[in-house]
């Protein structure tokens, strides 16, 4: 009996050791299973494309850098940090304290460093006055890399602080201004050779009153894409000033109440305008008559 009991104790000790080794092996496999995961064999280029698509809305619409992409794993962090496009959307917002200015400066410096020489999308948010000189000193020297620039204006103001960008906007393709009201822009965009897209949205208080073409100097002769909401007469001015339009979306402030002058004619260099959103029955009637080289805008509407 003693021999049997001793043998049982030996077997139990051996079983305990084997159970421990099994548990250690299971844990070892669990820890290293991630290394064998197929996702780790996805090429860097594809991972970066996924990053770009997943963060596009926050980067473009909200100007939020994809900081969280660096928290996934070491290799993906390296991918994210080495992909300039992820860091090329920059938002400059008003700062109410020195600490916020310092925080924004650090963020922008990091973004510009990671964006290397990539073209930049710059959004000036809630513009009420000139941004802090330190922010301007950081962003304006890169104006030769601006691809898309947008402004959200709050109050009437002068944007003379943009003057240093004059003659340097060689990469600029898109200009978007929201709620510009009586804001005065310096003449810096007319010398941008590649500017072809313009989006203009005035403040609600002036959508039914005249808005002067010169309030934002724009090289209309080279604009190919335009979207905006203005009184009908103002929209006609824009159309007549932009003979190379190939794509436009017009919203008329008066809606169907606007009747174009009967003697108004718009000349197009393009063979056709492939897409129009015309929020006016009278203008829609004019375009429905055919996309011709010479397009009359009739005063009748149905």
C-alpha cells in the first residue's frame, strides 16, 4: 500500500508539472500568435491606404490629425508616422490662452514635421482677427505647399496677414470661404496658377443683398469648378466671369422667384457642363434647352 501511495504522489507531482508546462505553452502561443497573424503580412502601402481612408473624414472635415493610429502596435505606428499624407491636413483655430497657443504650436510643428514635403490642406477656423504671430510664423512659410485652403470667418475683418503668401501659392488648387460677410481679402489668389476650384458661402445676412466680386479677388478666368450660394444676379456675374467652368453647383438665394434678365448671355469655352445643381427653376430651364457653346439665360420659368 505504501508503494502504491508513493507512486500516486509521484504521478500527481508529474501531472502538476505537465499541467504547468501546458499552461506555459498555451500562454507562449497566445503571446506569439499575433506575430503569425495574416494582418501582419499586409504590405505597408495597403495599410497606409486603409489608414488614409479610415481617417479621411476627421482629417478633411474636422482637421483632426490621426494621433490614435500610433497606439495600435509598433509596426503600424511606424507606418503612420512615415506616411506624410496622414498629417497634411492642418487646422488653425483661435486660442484663448497662452497654454492653448503652446499646445497648438506643438501640434502643428509635429504635423508639419511628419508631413515632410507633402502638399497641405489648411483650414483657418473661426477667423475673427489675425492669428497669433507665432502661428502665422509657423504656417505662412509653407504657403508654397498649400493645396487646399479654407476659411471659416466669424466677424468682419481684414485678412492682410495673408499678404506674405502672395506669389507663393503655386500648388493651390482649391479655395473655400464660408460665412465671409464683409471680410476683406488681400489680392493673393489671383496669382495662384493652379487654382481651379472655388466654394463660396456668404453669411445668411447678406445672401439676398449684393456681394461685390472684388471682396475676394479670384482669377475667375481659370476657374473650372465653382459652388456657391448667392442672389441670382450675383451668380450670373460669377458665371459670366468664369468662361472655363466645367462643373458648377449653384444655389440661388431667391429660389424660384429669381428671373434672369432676358438679355443675359453666358459664353462657355467648354463643350459641356457635365454636372449642375441649379436651385432655381428659371436657370434650370435655361440649361435644359441644351448645353451649347453660347448659352442664353431666359427670363421665363416653368
